[in-house]
């Protein structure tokens, strides 16, 4: 005797918005589940008219993609929401940003234009900046050269079903070393394969090939996420929506 | 003097521990005030993991009440898991608050809320991590005053070596009084040092300073006398009672964590106190009389809280929520207000009566009809008369069946095991009940897809209840009864597979019993257990019975006592109990008479409806029952843009 909810089905999705947000400061220690909870509550507080799935425990229509690992900061996290009433994207961005704790800052919100393809498909690479306090820049450069010269660098990765060897080399598109305020920095572009190669996997690879062991924990920031372009850099994943919507509305594209 | 944040030194450690988010603060509605702007600094601790401590209402209330004062600030701190504690010791980082990561060592006061005695070892761990001397007598003016509160503080004797004071009763007003005393003492240049400050605090209503009371013991090990050592402290310390709940609509801005916590909802306390008179229930006894929040007061708290948090569910909290004088109207009008908003409303576990099903139906009419919880507590009608929670077997089965017939799929039933006068037969009746409930439920709902979860807790006699004299059942007795119950439930697999049984073995209850009814001599056991590595005693993966048993055997031997003396020994009528000088308002003679009534299976009514039966609270504390109905109603809210 299955019960069905009384009343009409929930209103349909009439607008899809795509948003970029950050994970800064102490909130880099939030996990993707913590962030999902925080975003859902903030959407309620900001009174964003969410579309819901049908059924007894209706869920708001939200898709999260490619979350940065717990402990890594990010300037480029993305998610998509379905609305039951149309709203101005900029107003949604501002209201949501005001409802979130400092550190989770909503930087951009654009309307997904029909026919512009899925957002998840546009997130196939990340540009990481990994600060390595206490590491000598020359030693780091040498380690990176050794790593890049390899065909395959296997690192053990913990997964749900025990450990698994993953090729860290295959995922790395490019790697460079910089120095800022006396701190060695590794800039690395990583292709998002399954399983994902994360900053700690890259560090494990450097330890494996060049015996590099930082004295202090590394601090990683995802600086950009998007599609790998021909020049090996990461393209803005919201670009196509901006282009498409500006075409519709006859406004110049902002970049 | 300003105080540095420990965060820069803590941050590298966080990268190496489990669930680091619990240590970074930044919750929605958290507050950080400049250190130098205020005279009095409170660190408020819940001595368990963050996920358990954050949702604690008491702590949230005091956090807000104190932070609203211009002359005070309050920050929160929780028990640190062993992985981080180890790193903190290695790197010299002290116990910190999650709000501004200030060292607990630097605060004027450390308020610790003990919902259960199993948090005692976590207090010792936090003091040690903070760099605060474990023993109150070893602290000087530079150390925080350690204040215990919460229900366990009604017998703080086992932790009297480690706390400077204990606060009895409602905290809302007394934290303000304490703040005033500390502010004045600091402003005057700390005259008389720490002892003078404690003497002044001991004159605040509801504040007990153990060091000003000396305990002597008789040859048989019982307490001979508890005598004050200064004549400017009260001979007996009475509890505090907040009389008008509508004047204290806290928390106004409930904290919302990023991390997962045990309660993913907000709660509104709809009344405080309970006079149902369940004889096992310490909470009901020590929080008398009943004081209701009005229907309109509740309505505005629900509204403000939902706006402030973004939660999807509101729990209407109290010891027995269906007893609110306006509950029917409240349930209907709240359900009307939030119709079509995906907002869930719920009551905590309830008494077994048909009205509760009606209420639950009303509250869930917007959708979710997942599980209902009832608490008959006793398996047989006889034992339910002993504990004064009378409901007939027929009524119980009928009520649960009604719930299934109304579309509830999952019913949870709470029972206790090890109650005074209990026999194997009383416990075996739980199995009969569960089987009957499933049979009748399948018939009434026409579905085999219904479940009944039987959840069993071992009974622990608590201070300030009629059962404070009772012999606690031994762990062996509890384990034996649980085993025969499990066998009885599994006897018929066709029914048994619809019944879930949840229980813990009897051992942790024995330790809880030692800590609940212990005296000052038990402090040695607590300290020893902590020194041997014990903490997080509320977590089965950390609790070690062996460690407690060894410590109790060795430390209590010096006094010629043992674990059994504190737990399975029945007390006599005139024995001086360790908490007799702490006044919950209940008349000891009334408690004793009620204990005798329990043994002879006599019931007592509820003073809200059958008239005062002189438990003593109202005249002693100068309080009164405060209940409605008020005759007011909830208007629809202005609809939000959707
Ligand atoms: S004194 Fe009387 S009215 Fe007050 S709580 Fe006790 S029994 Fe009830």
C-alpha cells in the first residue's frame, strides 16, 4: 500500500544556473559533503526558488561536480541548480554569497543556455598551485624534471576497495616551479581521469621518483578548473554559457 | 593583554587528522568578539566530540546569552580526538576554542556542560591539554575557574577535585550573575586572590563550591557528615529556575555547522520540566515545575530559527512534548504555516497514547512519514506501575497498530532493563509485546512491510530520584536478560525478522552508575582511568571496562570499598547521600515515600491535573507550575517569495 504525496507534482525546472564558488582559509578543511550541506541550507536561507524532485522526500535539483579534496583550497568549484521560477543570475549570486560563511564565496553565476552542453563535460582538468614551505626550489625543479622524464609513475591510492596503483604521470599535463616570498611553489595542470590524481598523489610521485619529502604539509589551491585547451591550459568552463546568453540577449560577452 | 590565535600553529596539524572541519569553527551564526573589548571571557565546553556537542541546546543558549552582554564574550571548545590530541602535545599546541582558536588557558572561566557522567575523563584530558592544573587546589589566579553545569552537576562530588564550582539548575540567569562577580573582582584588582573569588561565587544562588565543604566518613564507609568550612557559604545549595520561558527565547540564532552533526535539525524547547513522575527519570525530577513557552512564543522561535539556519526540520523539544497544554492547536497551526515548504516538524520520543499518533499525523501531513518513537520503558504492566509510567498492554498494542494503519512503516519502542524489582518475566514481556504489535500491525496496515525496533537501555539509578536508594542491576543480570529477550524475539523467524533489537551490554552502565551516585572518593578512580589513557567513554570503541574495573578495584581499596558498593548496593533510608547538601527542591521524605510506593507498585498522578502532591519543589524554590492554554493562536506568516 504505497502512499503517494497529496497535491500536485512539484513545479518543473524553468531555469538552470551554473555557479562558481571558492573554498578559502580554514574552510579548505571542508569535505564535499560538508559543502553540499552548507550550499543547500544557504539556498534555503537565500530563498532561491529551487525546483524539487517528485516523491516523498523531495530533493532540490542540484548537481555537484569535481569537488576538490578535503584540505585543498579552491578558487574554482562548480555546481548547477534547477529553479522553479526565473531569477536574475547576479541577484542569486549575491543572495547566496551573503548566506554562506566567509571562505565559501560565490564568485560567478550564469544561466545555462540550452544546447550549450553539460557543465560536467567541460571540467576535465585542474590547474593546481601547491605551496611547499621548507622545500628547496632547486631540489623541487630537479624532482619535477625527473618526474616528467618518466613514462609511468605509479602511486598507491586509497580507494573504497583497498589500495590501488594509479599512474600519476599520465594525468600530469604540465608542471613548473616558481618561488614566492621564499616559498617553493609547484604549478601543475592535471587531467581529471578516474580515479582522480590529486595534489597528494603528485607529491607521492615526487617522493617516489626523487625522494622529495617536504618537512611541512603541502598547501594546495585549485586555481582553475575547466576544459584542457590546445595550448595545455585550462579554459573557463562557464565561457560557452556566457557566449550563448550574450548572443541571445544581444549583449557583449564579458570575459 | 591580548591573546594570540593558535590557528597558525594548529593548521599544519589539521592536514594530518580525521574530519579536520570540526576544529575550524566558522559555523553559521558563530560569533567572534575582540578579546580586549570585554572584561569577562568564557570558554564553554561540551566534553564530547564536536558532532555530539555542537547541537547541544544548553551550550548554544549560554553562548548566545553571554555574547549578548557588552562586557563578556563566550567561545566554544569540544573534546579533541586522540589523533589531534597527540599532535597537539607533540607540537605544544594547547586546548583551543573553535571560534577564534584562543587558548582555553587564557579564559577567565571554563564552563563545562555535563549531560552525562561519561564526559568526566574528557574534562581531565581537556584541562591537561589546556595546561590547566588538574586539581582545583593547584590553580592560581591566572587559571580559568572551572564551572560544571548540566544534569550531572546535581551530583558533582566525583569531579569535585577537578572543578572549582558546580551550577545547579537552569543556566540562563546564573551565568550572568557569575559574570558580574568575576567582572567586579577583576575590576577591583583581584582582591583576596582565587579563594576570595570562589567565596564570592559561592554566595551566588545556585553555585556550589566543593572546596568549602568537608566530607567525613563513618566506619562502614558511608558518609558521616558534610559540613561547610566557612560560615559565609550556604549550608545547602539550591537550584536555579527560569520562570518565564518566553522571556528567554534562546537560541535565537542556532549554530549551523558545516560538519555533519548528530542532529541535522533545529530544536525549539516548548516547555521545561515534567511532573509525570516517572521514577527513573532524573531530568523530570530535577527540572520541576513545568514551565511552558506560549504557543505564540514557540511560533516566533520556529519562524526566526528557520530563517536563521536554513534547516529543513524543526524538533519541538521537551521531556514529554505531547503534554503541552496547546499542543494540538500548535501542531495544526504550524503544519498550516509550513504547508508546501518542504519543512518537516517532529516530536521527540513520546508516551504511548493514541493522541500522539494524531499529533504525529498532523505534523507529518506535508510528507515525511518515516518513523515514530514511543517510550513505554517497562516491559510488563507490573514494572510500568513500579516506574510510574502506566499504560495497559491493550492500549500499547492498539496505539502502535493505529500508527501502522496510518501509514507509519517503522515504529521504535524504548525500554529499560535492570529496573528495581524487575524479573526475567518482566523483560520477556517485551518480546511478547513486539510480536503482538507486528501481528496486529500487519493486519491493520495490510502490509508485511512494517518494522518495529526495540531499543533497550540498561537502567542506571540517578541522584534526586525515588530510585536513588535502589540497587543497580549487575552487568551479568542485564546481559542475561538481554540474551533471553533476544532468544524470545528470534523464536519465531516469520515475525522476528520484522523486529529489530538494539542494545548495549551492561558494562558501561555499571561505570555510569559508579559516576552517578559516587562521592568524592570516586575522583581517584576517574583520575586513574584518565592517566591510564581513558577518554571518550561514551564511545564503545574507546570505552574500556577493564580499565575502569582495575582502577576502581585499586583506588577504592584504600577506602575499603569497591565498585559493587557504589552500584549494586541498596542504600538505607537514613544514609547520608553524597548529594544531600545539594537541593533540587525535592523533599527527601517525599522521594523516600515515592520509592516505597514504587516497591508496592502504587502509582502517583501528575500535579498539573490531579493537584499538588507535595514533592516539595514549588514551596522550596518559590516557583509555580506555569501552563496554558493561553487562548492565543498562530497567524499565517506573510508568504515568502517562491
Ligand atoms: S510542589 Fe506540587 S505542584 Fe510543584 S512540582 Fe511538586 S507536586 Fe507539582
